[in-house]
C-alpha cells in the first residue's frame, strides 16, 4: 500500500522470538502512556456493571475500549518492528488510526450528549451536523497521519500532524464550556429547587470539561515539541495526561450521579416533612391527633409518586411546598436526570394521587 515494498524477514528461532515479544509487551506496562488507557478501560467496565446505566455509560465503555485497542496496537507496532518485516507491521497503523479516532472523538461526543440534557442550545439540529462533520474530519486526519507514517516508515513520521486532530476537538470543548456558563447565568435568574439541581449539574461538569479541553488544546501544541529536552519533557507530561481522559470522564459521571441523587433525596425528604406538618395541622383542626406513617427520616422510605413510563422515561413528582411542583425526569437513555418545573399535566396527576393517599 502506498508503494510499500513488502519483503519477508526470516525467523530462525520462533520460540525465542515469541518469548522476547511477550516479555517486551508486558514491559510496556511500565510506561504510563500504554498502561493508563488499559487500566481506565477495565475500571470503567467494572463500574459500568456495578452502577452504570443508560447510553452515556455505554458510550464511555465503548470509547475507553477503543483507547485500549489503540494503545495495544501502538505497543504491538513498537515491538513487532524489531522482529518482523517493517512493511508488514506498518499496516497496523490503518487499524490503529480508526481506534484512535473513535477514542479521541468519542470523549467529545460524550460531552455533547451529556450536556444536551441541560443545555437547550445543543438540542438544535445544526449541532448534529457539526458533530457529524467533526467525526468525518477527525477520521480523515487520522488516515492521513497513518499514510504519512507508512510512507515515512517510522511511528514519529506523522506525529506533528496530530495537532490537526486535537485542535478542533479542543475548540468544540471550549464552545461547550461557553454554553454551560451561558445556561448557568440564564438559570440563575430563576428560583426554586430546579435552579439548585441545574447548578449542581453545571458546576460539577464545568471544571472537568475545562480539564478535558485544556488537555486536548495542549496536546495539539506539544505535537511540535522536539527540542530542547525541556520541551520534550512537557510533551511527555501532556501525553500522559491525555491517557487519563477515561478516568476523568468516569469520575465526572460518578460525581454527577452522586450529586443529583443527593439533591433528589433532599427534595423527597423536604416533601415528606412539609406533607407531615400539613397533615398534623389538619388533624388538630378537626379535633384529634393523626399519626403520619408516611414520615420517615430515612430517605429510602421517602414517598415520591411514580408516574407511568413512556419512551423509556420515568417521572418522579415531589411536592416541596404549597405553591411549587417540580417534576424530576430520569432519562434512561442517558442515565442522567432531567426535570421540568410547573408541568400542568403531571401536576394534575400528582394532585390526584396525593389526594387519594391523604385519605384517612
């Protein structure tokens, strides 16, 4: 391919070569650049089976798996070129390019589908076209890098072109950060628990997204660092940070999950507290004391009305004071939470359920 002159390379002792290749492959575990993506994949896979749910978690598993395969192919290339014909080994770069593309683009796509749950701007149709164009562009650039590497016959031949891959990804992440800040400012004008939930979602995402954007941006710059040694050292640090992107996204999803569950638990608890006070007041007004069996300090026993499911969505209603109603939607597609305030359809259904449950 691309004019490569494929030649065979005789191997005298197959057993010895196999042993040497295996030892060197295992020795690559000592290199963070190869070890961290592999560790990230297994940790993400384990966490997914324990607590993961929804498309967002599945995307993270697939993206981290792509990084694991890509870094494995890179390691195999570095080892095999010593023992086998370089022209054959170079062909691995085509497969490696595909998996690196799926890994690097995949993290940006995860940010996109995650933020769609809270940033209305990303629901617009043109953002789908932007993400598709970015997908095709990144794949083409990765194939160009693979072609240059094969023609140059060294793994570093196309390294300076990697900046063309990471810079657009970094710019998209920066735009996402801007949209987060914009949504946060707009939501700050509102009052109520919906503001608290959205603030939790945006604050927990903004910092980690800044880290991801910074890593991609620095990676696009350090691709041109070769000399002096201090610049090469900086390049190594940035590349090691890039290898940890899977762990950053894993922590991001876990923190969001914990923060939102705590917020929902607090809402349910406050709802029961207010309902208990109202029932006790009503009991005193008619001349006898009523024991409220619904009240409990255990959040797991909190009474939250569950409405019928439709389109893989479950709605939870919590009446948290006399004037407001918040509808909390658990989006099973993404494994995150969405919510709407003062939704009249579900408010009426909630009130009917509440009236029935308060009969005594």
